[in-house]
């Protein structure tokens, strides 16, 4: 009995060991199958579909990647993050039902209908362009630092410094800030934006959408050059790029493949407030003179010609015989201005400045603004169908002279009578003369009683046949006085006389 039990126990032990061995072996086989089969399949698949990389193509791609790496390493240490604080005022609403729901509250004796002050924080970018006596100077946009009371500069190495506003220029949307430190930061290398071509690589750097994405780099190409129509009557001829630019990138650099600054990122065209591939940068050549003036004087001086420029449009261009020509129409001229003294007259179509082509109103405005005060400059104009060179001595542009509309001659912008104008103004189809499309307040035309919408039929008693005859009469018949014969509400009238 005992022996049987012992044998049984021994047999049982053997059986268990055998069973364990079988299970273990099966498991090994299963594990081996599970772990090796995908690899086998992968290898087989790879052998069936071999991928051969072209070494030349790969070398080009790696070379381009190395170039982007090098540009980022070179420029990012010169990029700064601008943290700004502005003091804003907000009306405290008077909510009478508030006490009903929440009980009387003590708001102070003069709280209702009053204003409260609060701190508004902003974020932008900048690029270090100068260093002098322990002070670094960073170029940025005016709208980044406009109306700020506090500015701090953060660098890529994680340090932060208090900054001061050196100067600002709303016309070009440029500004400069400075900060002091004994630490060493590289200066950005400024390129030549006049050499930028459509299709060039464009690399945008800055701090989009807040600190979480600071010191970002995005890449695209130059989509266009010479773009106009920026916000706030900005007079730059912008570089357009599809490199992603978002809020917070303003003031940061647009860089070429050589690591040179070709522009200052400024605005985007978007219905959502985020990048849709339509970003715009101020060409760096537009800012080079401003950099030195900011540091030297804290202000920007502009040259002044003294003309009111406009794009003539198709009808006016055809009437004056300048269709297909590049330039801008001097529709009006300030009396006693450099243009008036030099001989530029209303109706002159300006095509060149010292031999350089003026492509339109914005570019001509910028060209004149960049002229030095006291410079003698030759303006090429088309007058009565002929080209004419006129030399003008440039004077300083001030707020006082550009807003003195009593000297804006004659103070009215006129357009030819087309069928569309006759229909819109409800004029007789046989009406003749010129339509007063705009009359400037406080100008000579306004003072003598001319109104927008008047039909001008004569100038100083001389009939007006067309636009060229109107401008010729302005030049030749108004040296001492000016008045108009007009039709208004089917009545024939004469204005008062303006004595020069």
C-alpha cells in the first residue's frame, strides 16, 4: 500500500514534469512564432519592394537642411521677445438690477459711470541690430510698442531685461527699443531687400501666439514684392511671403537663405487672425536709415514735396494721355511748398525722381520721404502730353505744413463726366463740365463755397471743355484769384472769389 502510494506519487511527479515540459516547449514554440513571424514578413516585404535612395538627391536635401539649421543658429540669438504693458481705461457699467439680485454693494462714492484703469499685456518680437557702450538696440514694429508704459526684452538664452523706447515712426510702422547688459549677443546681418526676388527662400522668426511658442522658425518663399495697402496708411512697399506669420511675430525678422535680414514681419491678411499664407514684411532697406536716426535723435525726419498724390484711374489717365504710364498724379499742390516754388502744378503726372521710376503713389510718397532735407531733386513729369524735368529743393515735413489746408490748391478733386458719373449724380446726359468728387475742408475751394457734387462748367469765366483744359486754366489763369461757375440742383451759380 505504501509502496503503491510511493510509486503512484513518483509516477505523478514524472507525469507533472513531462506535462510542464510539454507546455513549456509549446510556449517556446508559440513565442518564437509570435516574435519572429512579423520580422520575417517585414524582411520578405522589404525584399519584394526595395527602396533605393538616390545619393545625389539625398545630399541636396541634407545640404538644404543644413542651410536652414545654420540660418537658425545664426539669427535666433539676435531675435528678442518683447513683453509690453499698456494702461487702458474702461467704463464701469451702471447696472441697476445688480443690487436687486445680489444686494447693495459698496462701490465707492463715485464709482457709477466712472472709468477704471487696468493693465493690458502685449507680446511681439524684435531683432538686435546695434550695440554701443553696453546698450543693445532692437528694431521692431511701432504697433508692438505704441502707447506702452512698460517694455521687457527676453532673449533666447532665457534672460530678461527692462527695456526703453528709443523712438517710433507710425508712417513706416517701425520702432526701436534698447536694453543694457554686460552679456554678449550677436548683431543681425542686414541684407539688401532690393535684391529680393519672387521665389526666394523666406524664413520668418519670432514669437507667435505667446510665450509657449517663442523663438519659432517657419519657412516659405517670397510670394511677391512691392505690395501696398498695409494697415494704418503704412507707406511701405511690402515683401509678401507664405512663411507662416502669426500674432506675436510682429517685429521679428524675415531672413534669406544666407541668414541676412531682408524684412521686418509686420502684418497678415486673414479673416481668422491666424496665418493663411499671406504675410507681409517691411523691406529692410526701408528701415536702414531709420535705425541710425532712432539712435542719433530718437525721431525720424521726412522730406516734403507738397503735393496731394492720387492714382489717376482709367478715365483720368486716358483724359490726360498717361494711360499705361507708371507714376502718380499731382492732383493738387500746396501753395508756397517746395513743389509750388519749383514749378510742379496740379495735373502734372510724376514719373521719375532723379531718374528712378516712381511706380505709384505709395512708392513715390516713400521716395520723397526718404529724401534729405535741402536736397535738390529732379522730378520728371508729363504735362500736356510732353515730358518735363523740374528741379525742386526738398524741405522738412511737419504736421503743421501737411495739415494747412488753406494752402491746398485748389482744394477740389475733379473727375471727367462719364455715363456712369452722369447716372450716379443724376445729371442730364448732355451735361458738360467736370464733377467735383471731393472738396477738402478749409481749402480755398471750400472757403469760396464749392460743394462736393457740383458740376464745374467754368474757371475764372473760362469754359471747361475737359480735364486737360481745366488743369491748364489752373496754371495760367489763377495766379491772383480763383472762382468757379457751377451747376447745382439745376441752378447755375458762381462761387465767391479766392484772392491769392
